[in-house]
């Protein structure tokens, strides 16, 4: 028996990950309070003392999933980009799942290059934000 796996676009993968993260973020504080486990540390910050561009994303996701907009922005504003991506791609993903929309088409190389550059700029800005937040700059 051959099982064909349907392809997903990169935004759809990010959207599915973000929906999962938001779902976990909704219950994460309750799990920590019930078990007494410490929060998840950033591996880069734990090893080097330097925050990564994604430091604070767990805190921001939990805050955003609980409607604490200011706390989410203070922890990592990148969470808003993820939320916008989910809001934009989730309807398309659902439409594709039920057969109302066709599958993703590959992007031309020029567009992929532009998106990679834009992502590099966004991650760089996020890292600057985290370095400032933790007092490195």
C-alpha cells in the first residue's frame, strides 16, 4: 500500500506549528503550576549567556494565548508575526484540507530569495531586540 503525503507550503508548516504552540501555550502555565517543573530555558542563553532571536517566544506565546498583548510584545514581538501568519494561512490550509483549494505551487527562485532575505532581516531585528532586552546593547 502506497501512502501519498500531501505537500504543504512553508507558511502552512509555520502556521501548523504556531497553532500547536498556541495550544500548548494555553495549557503550559497550568502544567507548570501543577507539576512544579521549571520553565523551558533557552539553550543558547543557557550555554553562552547570550539570548537567541527567539528568546521569550514561549512566554510571548503563553501571554498571547491568554490575551495579554503587552506582555507578549515585551517578551518577543515576533509572536505577532507568527499570529498574523496563522491568521492568513489557516483558512487556506483548511480549504486545502477539505478540497476547496488546490495544493501549493512552488515559488519562483527570485521570490524565495526575497523571502529568505526578509526572514533574515526579521530574525536579525528580533535578535537586536533580545540583546537590548537583556542589556547586551
